C-alpha cells in the first residue's frame, strides 16, 4: 500500500501537515499519537495475559474435579447473545400518535 509513496510525496505531506497544524501543535500531536499507540499495545498484551490466565484457571478446575462428577461450566460473558423469550416477540409495539397542531 505504501510502497508507491516516495520521498517527495512524504515531504509534501509533511509540509501540508505543518501548514495546517502549525509548528507549535506538531509536538503535541506526536505526543498524543505516541501515547495512543503505547496504550493500544499495552491493552493488547494485557488482554492476552488475561485470556491465558483464564485458560489456566479453567484447566486447573477440570484437573481438580472428581472423576464421577461433571465439570463446572464457566458463566457466559456479557458479549454472548441471550435467548429472546417468545412473549417478548409477541407484544405489539407501542403506538405513537403524531403531535396535534393547536
């Protein structure tokens, strides 16, 4: 994607950014962008660590469960879709009348 952008094009883009934001604002933009990238990387690594910890905990539960009893099922996450009851689908939507002109 960026293979076709040459040195001249990059200089032109930097000059346009300098004109739009000004020399005083560029360090703040760079700092904000750096913090955003750093935060993103940190959250990705933390998510991996949390996931690995949850898997280890689940394996420990399976290993510690007695042979004759079923293993406990972990609770569903909030992101999992919940089943919709039939009574919720059968209820008619509330009718809204247009405002009367006085």
